[in-house]
């Protein structure tokens, strides 16, 4: 019973913290956009309460989403239309179940993971993450709008294409660490070297594929306002519209955690004593991981205002003519090197 209550408490904490973080990530992105375009960005909301820098703007945006009239056009397929944003947000949220937010193990004072001891953590994240495409496709189809339908088709083709290099790019680290468990991969990096050193090409492929999987610029073809009005969410308003954006930002957080855990050592930091399991040491390790994740999120936002959007043929060419062949080469080369190392060690 206590174990169940502990897991339930972790779920409540993760869900509520994730929602709050997403709200302020929107504020951060608006500030990053403002600095990139030589503007000020949100700076008024909260000034009447002596709160600087417009820090209450996310609360105002959330209230606006909740209080706006929820318009459902008469020509949509209503059941699927309502179901689509729910799929988008649920698929994004349940991926956090196996993401380690800090050190995990029997000797730790606390397991910073909702579902510990999951030895197929990466497989689970990829399985539930791929469900998000159903929300986008169903939204485009159920809207009965040509722009939304084109956005849904684009998204399905894009996500299916980039899931191939995304999945293959992490197989190198799986072979090297000998496990699909995220904690085991972090422990291997603690004892040897960060994944980005032994898998630089895998890191680059995963990073680019992560942009495509989260529909971030320069891969936001499913939305592309200049061509498709708003893409798959053209007919959505109020909180349903907000749920799609909430799901997108949750995917960005998940991808950032995976990059930090798989290639940047997770909570490992040179000079940090990894053997310590005290409360203070665990909190320091968790802080290190969260700082790495925050830096990756800022890079993702920075790229949005740096690179122009690809044409759709360029998007597909990049996946099928460049990234998939490179991921195959990386996997074959890593397999050969790992086999040689094991053979040499055995002899």
C-alpha cells in the first residue's frame, strides 16, 4: 500500500510540475524570440503586483485558454475531433513514467523515477511517443478541412520517416552499454565516458530527429502557417488548441531528457562523487541533470529563430537520403567495434 501511495505521489508531482514548467517554457520561448528579433517580449503582466519581467503572463495565457468559448464546428466528426487532443497530451505525458529525474538504485534514499527497474525504458518511451502521431492525424482527418487534412498527412509522413533514424541513432549506445535501461546507460557513462564522445554521429542524428519528432522549426511542416493556415489544428480553439501545444512542449522536455541521459552523462559531472547516496548528493545530481535539460531546451528554442523552414521535399530527402543511411553506417560501425572489443577482452 505504501509503495502504491509513493508511486501515486510521484505521478501527481511530475504531472503538476510538468504543467507548470510548460507554462513558463512558453514564457521563455517568447523571451528568446524577442531577443532574437530585437524586441522586449512579455513584460507587463504582473507589474501591478510588483512582479517583474512579465512573469505572470503564463497564468494569463492559461486563464485565457480555459475561459475562451470552445467552438466546435458543425461539419467536424465530433467524437474523433474531441479525442485527438486527448491522445496528443496523454501520449506525451505517459512517457515520463520511465524517465529518471535523478539517481536511481537500491542504495539511493529515493528513486527519482515513477516506474523504477524498467529494463526496457527506451523501448517504452519510443512506443508511447509514436502514439502522438495518431492525435495529429485524427485531428487533421476529423476537422474535415483541407488545410488540416494536409497538415495531418504531412505529420504522419514526417514522423514515420524520422522515427527510423531516431530509433537507430540510440542503438549504438544500447550496444555499448549493453542494456535498454536508461539508468544502466547513465551508469556506464559514469564509469567510462559520456555518450557524445563515443557516439558523436548518433548524438547528431538523435538531435536532428528530435526536432522533427517534436514538429519544431525547421521541421514544423504540419503547421506551417504561411501554407496551411495552422495545419492540423486549424479548426481547434480554446483548451483543445492549448492541449496540442501542451503535448508539443511535453515532447520537447522528454526529448531533452533523453539527450541528456543517453549522450550527456545524465546526472554525471566531472569531479562529482558518484558513489555518494546522501540526500544532498542526490539533489545535486538531480540539479545537474535538470541544468543539462534546460540548456538543451534553450538550444531547441534558439534554433527555431535561427534556421528557416525546409521545403517538404527537402525534409523527406534529409531523412531518406542522408539520415537513414548515416544511422545504418553508425550502427554497423559501432557493432563491429563492440564485437572487436569484446573479442579482445575475452582473449
